[in-house]
């Protein structure tokens, strides 16, 4: 999957868990996800949805505020996991 | 499956004496992995886990409760709880066998004659002697502090002929610690203990062991006859009631509770790992809200037992350190009730945790027999917890004692109160 495709699919999945955002076009990648309505329960569901979609596995330690600070932060972690999987 | 010969000397797990087990978790985890590797086979074939126990022997863990001065690890009850928990997560049968051995070791170390300790404890620490507990007897229904068969005293030796319907690991043990009536003229409640090595005993196997779970414990019946020197009788001041109340029962309950907790905790960790594994979880049930609640309740059960056990063991270790075995705290109703409650709570909640886990995991993930996800085996194993030793007896005792423990406080409150009093 190309970086562009990853980003596009990521945004699609993410928006399902942001009640304040109705489509990917509206999403600001550097906005606070908590501010957009992502609470800790949705965060768990979001990680699981991303795992199902991308075939990666987030470590337990990923469930922190830093990971979910912004969409960019979360996407960066996803990409890191993808790369680790590709080289693993 | 690994056998001891397969493991190179450098791979063997060993424990350092005088160091808390909590600081030797890697060694514990390695040992648990060895147990886990054979647990399904032990269960399937109803056989004693000799390979696993050989590894435990080689590691030094058989000597956890042997004082360092006799070559042991010098462990506390907090160490006992942790050791039991980690071993229990690998193989509950092995953990229970080790638990009961440790219980006997504690009794010998604290209440045995100097000569018995010097002769026996180094062997235990070296892994050469696995001691089985002989306390069951026909006609008394599992009541610990009474005995029927009497010792016969003959010069400086004692002769025994003991028939026990339930002896964990009896046919594999290197030695036996048996409850006996003091002599033919004594009352049933006048109990002493005697140690006998297997090689001086004539042993006849009794009833076979074929049960729902903990099949590896091979707790069939045994008849033991023999003669040993009198210094192998354990009959300290305060009698067996003191041995039982301060040492034997607390050690047993701590180690069993730890073992059961480990089995339940292990089952939970395996299920959660499957739920997190991207491939495996496609075959598992989705964690919707009902699923999340079920898992939360399993965690509640496990967290509760863990807290209770850790608190009990720590309070006990502290009491022993501050006041020794003759502390009035260890004779109090508050202590006896707490000791009973530990066993009851751990047995009920550990089983409940796995029962709920099985309900969550369903047919494919829990009810089906599966080496990779042994929830079904944990369920069968843990159903024994409330029965061995019967919770019903403990509950009746606790309830009646509670009537005369109006303060209903943790026993350490009593310790703290005593420590605050001017000397």
C-alpha cells in the first residue's frame, strides 16, 4: 500500500470514530483528536479497526495521550508499524 | 517437548538464595514455560509431571522455604505466593504438587528437630527430596487436626502403619510428612507429625486417581508402613494445633491461592493475546459491549484474588518478622478467619473467572479442547479448588469464629496495636 493510500484509508477509518467530523475533507490532521470527540473507549475501538484494516498490531503501550494527540501522530505510528511489519 | 537432558547446562533455570522472587521473574517465567510445554500431555495422559518437576528440582525452587543456612533460598510467603502464581500459569498440577511440598518444608524448617532439619533440609534444597503430605485418613473426612492411626514408640524409634485415601504425588515422592495420633492411648486430637523417607517405607498404592481436573497431581490413596528414628517426629511445644495454625494451614492456603490465581490469570492472558492477534482474532468473538463487560468481570475476579493474596502474604511475613511464630496475632480469630477466607475467595473467584472466560470465548474459543487456548483445561482444573480442601468446612469455622471477633478487622490491626504499646 502506498503512503498516499495508507493516509486515505486511515482518514476514512478515523472519521468513523470522530462524531464531530462528517467526512475526510473536513479533518484537520493537526487538530486535537480528543477535541474532535475521541474518548478512551473510542480510542480502543479505533485502534482495533485500524489493526483489522491494515493488518498491524499496536502494542499495549500505544494507548496513551501522545498517540492520539493528533491525526498526524496516530498516522505516524501506523506507518512505523507497517514498515516494521514489512521488514520483519 | 523438552526433557531435562535436552536443555544445555547454560539453559537451566536457577534461583539465587536470599533474593526476592519478585526480582527473579525471568527465571520464574522460564520455568513456567517448561511447565506449560507439557501441561496438555500431563492432563491428557493423567500422568505425574515428572519432567516439569525435575526442572523445578534442578532450579532450586524446591528449597524456596528452606532457610539459607541449610542451603535453601530463604523465601517468604510473598515469594511463595509469587512462585505459585507463575508456576500455576504454566501447569496447575505441577504448581499444586510444588505448593504442597513447600507446605511440608515450612513445617519441617520451623518445627522440626535440629537434627531433622540438618539431615533433611539440605537435601530438599538440592532438589533431591520431594515431600508429600499425608493428612487424609479414612473415617475422619479430611479434618486436619485429628488422626486415627497411632504411632508405636519402640526405644528411640517409632513405627507407623498409615492408610491415606488422598496423597498428592504419593507414588512419586521421596519422603512423607504424616499426621499420626501420638500413641495408642492418646485422643484423636493429640496429633504429631512424622517424617519418613520413601526408602524406609513399605508403600502400597490404594485407590487410583482419575478425576475431572488436576489430573497430574496423581492424588491416589497410599498405605505407608515403616520405622524411623524418633528425632523425625515433629512434636514441638504448643503441639500440632500451633504447627497447623501458624504454619501448615497458612502456607497451604497461600500456595494454593497463588496456584489457582496463576491458572486463571494464565487463561485470561491467553484469551486476551488471541483477541489482540490480528490473525487469531478473526476466529474469536468480537469484543462488543457485552464482551467487554464479560472481560471486565474476569479482571475483577483476578484482581481481587491477587490483591487479597498479596496483602495476606505481606501481612503474614510482617507479623512473623516482628513477633515470630508465638505472636498472639497468629492465634487470633481475626487471623484464622482471614486465613480461611483467603482459600475460599481464591478458590471461588479463580474458578468463576475461568467460567466467565469460557462463557465469553464460547464453543470455539473456550469449550473446545485446544492446546493453544487451554481455557477448557483451566476450567476443569479449577473446579477442584473449592473441593480440595472443602470450602464448606472452612466457612462454618469462619462464621462461628466471627461471632467472637466483633471488631472484624484485618489481623495486622492487632499487630500494629501491639507494636504501639510501650514495651
